[in-house]
C-alpha cells in the first residue's frame, strides 16, 4: 500500500502531467497539424480507384498503415516537435514556473511531469492520426476488409512505431531547448527533417536516424518480393529513438541552476 507521502508525491506529479497535457491539447495549432497531416496522408493513400490502380497493395490494411507512416507521419512528428519545444522557457516567461516553484513541487517532479505530459500528448496525437486514417480506409476501401484486419496493423503501428516516435519527439523537444539555445535546436530539428524527407524508402537497410521511415516500420508490412526482414537496421533505429530521447533529459535533472536560477 502507498504511504501518505507517496500519494501526495504522486498527486503533485500528476498535476504537472495533467497541466502540460491539457495545455498542449487545447492549442489550435495541434489540431491544425493533425488535420494537415491526415489530409496529406489521404491525398497520397486514399483507397480511390485511381490510387488503387497506382498502388498495387493499397487494399491491404497493413500496407495502408505502412504508407501513413511515411511523409504524413513525418509532418506530424516535426510539427509537434516545434509546438512542444521551449515549453520550459514559456513557463518562465509567463510566470507559471514561479507559481509551480511556490507550491510544494520539487524540481524532479516538475521535469518528470513535463516530460511525461509531453509524451502522452505526442502519443495521443499519433493515435488520432493513425485512427483517422484507418477509419477512412475501412469506410471507403472497395474490397472486403474486416474491422479486425484494420485494427491489428493499427495497434502494431502504435506499439512498434508511435511509442518510440513519441518518446524521441517529446523528450528532445522539451529537454534540449532548456539546455541549449532554442535557435540551435530549431536548426538541428530542421536539418533532421530535411534528411528524413529526402530519404528514399528501400527494401535494403535504411539509415538508423530516420524518425518515421526507418526499418522499424518494416515490422508493419513487407513487400511480397522481399519477405525477409533485415533485422540489422531495426535495433539501431529503435535504439536511436529511445536512447537519444531518454539521454536528452538527463542534463535537466543534473543541472542545479535550472530550478532556482533558470
């Protein structure tokens, strides 16, 4: 059983998580990014007669989900990255950080609440992005596709792809601008976006630093002509997303001046 101190600590942490999550989800820009990404994804992959003739496997739910994890998901990822960045600086400018510091919330509770709130926010938007796409596919695909045929690749994509995406995006976006100049973060994020957008998909091993088009998504669908999964690229891609995301938050916890003088 939890002690009174543990319950009180958990309530403080949950309050920071809830605030961060709700504030981001209420932003009109969040829904604009989501709507734009879904529209762009469906322009490319909507199961119309024209697209079905152009894309041989588009009638397969797993292939459809596989395609939604390309440019549309990339736009979602980097749109949310810029929306979530510099959150701690905003708290300082608006006086929210001083208000939080005046309450019995510790530095670790504040940082962890921000990180977890951002993670849940990013994962929620990715959930909605994939859900809206697969619902449209299920309603309009002309072939006989069962609901379970759609939900299986949907949940696989959430666990295998959206989960590490969300950790990488949320942790780096919140932590790095609080450690380095925010303008440097924007430059690095822009370069990473360009590199990702310029990468051409291949059955061969993909670069490990790709966010949404790396080898992880090959676990969702494989081309029938290339049924072998090159696992050499899957683990580096996964480790890049998880390790870079988690490590980026470490300096925040170690930096003493962040809490009282930041």
